[in-house]
C-alpha cells in the first residue's frame, strides 16, 4: 500500500521546494544466469544479433541494438523466444541532448508473463525499417511515430499522418515544438475555413486555454464591472455598473463586498 502522508495544510505548502531537484535514476540490475532473460540473450547471440547493452530495469529486460537489426531482432524474439505481443512502439526525442531519437519496442511474453524492451538509436534524418510484417500493431504505431516525431519508416504499407491533418506543418511531440503550437497552427483553421484573405478580419486562433482578455466583452466579464454583451471594448473601463444593477439579491450573492481575503488582495 502507498505510505500515508498527512494532508493538513497541503494547499499552503509548496509542492516543489527545490527548483534544481533531479529525480533519482531507476536502479539497473544484471541478468541472472539461468533465468528466462539469460535464455533470450543467448538466443539473440546465436542468431547473430549484436547486443550493445542489456540490463534489468523495473523487472523487465532492456536490450539495446543497432537500428539496422531491428527487424531481425524482433523476428527472432517472436519465433524463438515466444514473444508474441508488441504492446507499444514509439520514440523519445533526445535531439538536443544527443542529436538522436530513441526508438523502443515494448514486448510481452504471454506464456511466462515477462516483459522486454528493445531500444535503438537513430539520427535525426535517419529512417528505420518497418516491423509491420512481424507485429500488425506496428501499422498504426509507426504512422503515429512518423506523425508526431517525423521519423520515416521504410517499407511501411501506408505511411501518412494519423492524428494531424495531412497538410499540418511540424511534428507536435518534438521538444522544440511550442506547447501552444507555432505560427502555422494559430492560422491553420482560419486559412482552412475562410482563407488567408480573412486573416486581418478574424485574427489568429487563441491556442492558450488560460488566456483571458479583459477587454473581450462577449466571452468574459469582470465581477462587479459587468458591461452589456458585445459592448465596445474601448468603453469597458469607462462603463460603471452598480452592484445593485449587476446582482439579483434573490438568487445571487455579492462576493465583492464583506470579504477580508478580497480586501487584502486589493
């Protein structure tokens, strides 16, 4: 069970007190002799697969290989080690750190209930071979990897975007991609629906969900300073609405008066 921690004054305490704290690395263990993982490594060695590194992490075997041997490795694991399922296939962006992508295959042996993780590294402009012929789930997974990271997969049956539109610019899961999208994203729907000639009329899309424009009288209102719907934004600060007109004493409560917290904030 999870260790209980007191919840008293939890909102008054800062969640992160050390801004330079780094999470400890998950411990890695060696492969025990005579275990199923040792048999898997021996099978790969006999098949001519070059294992760059192998270790046990979180109860699963991690195998690092050359990208040119990904198809041969997975085929050997499926046919000789009874690894019948590939549950996940994707990549991790390490371009800024190492100039490479890390492509991983999360595998499962249903008979022995053991998990394996095959990992390889490729350069930014390097393609990788498709494993769709070995695991059918790789069809959509490799398309998603191409869509989100821009990694080309050779010999894929239908390599195209799967989440984003075909004419989308950029790959959203790259660490260099802005969180709210880039300039192309802010104009995509305006250009697609109305056309580029309406950019000056409509304006860019507001992609930040936390943005509140205090001069937007159609979607937002300031409590205690309400203005008529669709009023001229230039008159927002000049328009004064009394509390009696803005609130109904029968159904609503005036929260702008009689609050010590609100007075302190002011």
